C-alpha cells in the first residue's frame, strides 16, 4: 500500500457527518432533521472556542490591515519568493490565515469541559463564520473590515470547521446565530462597526438546542494580554499612517519583515482615493484601542 492509499483517521469524521448522517436525514426541504440539527449544534457548542464579548469591546478588529490571500505562499518562479506580508496595491497585508490563527495561542481556555483546560494546541482552525457579505463583492476573509473582526471568527476542530465552511449549511448558519447572540447586541460607539454588522446577515434559524452562553468555551479575557496587544496594534496603525504620509514609521516591523518596506514602496503608487479609504479605515480603528 502506498502512502497515498493510507487512511488518515483525523479526516474521517467530516466525511461521515457530511456524506452519511446529514444526507440520510434530508427531506424535500433539504433541511436536516431535528435530530441531525441537534447533533450538529452539540458538536459546535462543545467544540468551538470563542473570544469573550469583553475582548470584542476592547479590540473589535484584531488585524485591520490584514486580508486573506490563499495564493500568498506561492513562490514567484522568477524571484523564488512568496507574497505573504508584501503590501498589495491597496496597502493591505496578504496572509494565509496563519497570523489570525496564532493570535490566541498564549491564552488559557475557560471551559466547563475538563478536556479544554489549558491552551489551544494543534488541530484547531481559525474559521470565518460568514463567507459571503451582503453588499461587498469580496468574501469576508478578503475584506479588511471582516477578515479579523472578532464576531466573524471562531476556533474549531478541523473536522467541524469543514462543516461550517460549506456555504448555506446548517452548521454555518448555526455558528452565525451563536455569534449574533454573543456580540450583535453590544454597543460600541463606532459607526464603522455598524457598517460591518450590516454586511453580516442574520441566518434567521431556530435552533433545537437550548444555548447557554455560560456553557461555551472561551479564550480568557486576560487584561495584560489585551493591554499589550492594544499597545502593539496602536503602534502598528500609527506606523502605517506615517508611511502613507511619507514619514518614518514608529516601528520597523509589522508581522513580517516584508510589510513596512513594501508599503513604503507601494504608497507613492497608490490611487489617491484608495489611499484615502485605507487611511480612513486605519484611523477608524484607533479610538477603539
């Protein structure tokens, strides 16, 4: 048996759920049966890790200058280099989702499940809860306002993340519903955040499970971690604005060694309206931190 023919047990759960359990319960309405909905809900309620609402209040958008680009790790055949962290023509930093995935790794997890006592290890994916937006032609991960927006992020075991990645699936709608319960009612005095929420459609479902927010798994709301992260982010945003204005940055490295110099190079070539929109977006984040 060749390596390609070997079966990886870590990849089986998703296929059982998606190809056997869910289809076996479908009716003409294409909605899973209540029993299967309950199973999906319990898997997601028990397996997901969320940022606490208090963390959202402190840092609503974790990396405002980063967008997801699945191709940024591909090496240019001429230069032999990839484009991760190299500023694009909008001044944004392309990333393969690794920057977001790593953000909470130092935080303890608070859970009523003893299996979650500790820090997040391997096997979890930083999942975008919404894929499509209401009015934007971009995907949520490709728009700088929603890519690292806390209500659009949940950390899931890889097999469950695959369920929520399916556009229009009940699993996707359920995590959207939970996110709405958790964050949508929180008032933060920033009109930009209202614009973001207007892009994130409420799925309008009625779950089978009784959702108790206190029973969910959360990354701890660590005050020192938040203060450090806010200070670092403020310096990063200041540096971006200074570079766009042709000045020296406050710090010489943002996330990767590529971004600062490449932003300096692209800044003079940016369309004036695109540059203004980027500057306005960066400034809009600063009062929150």
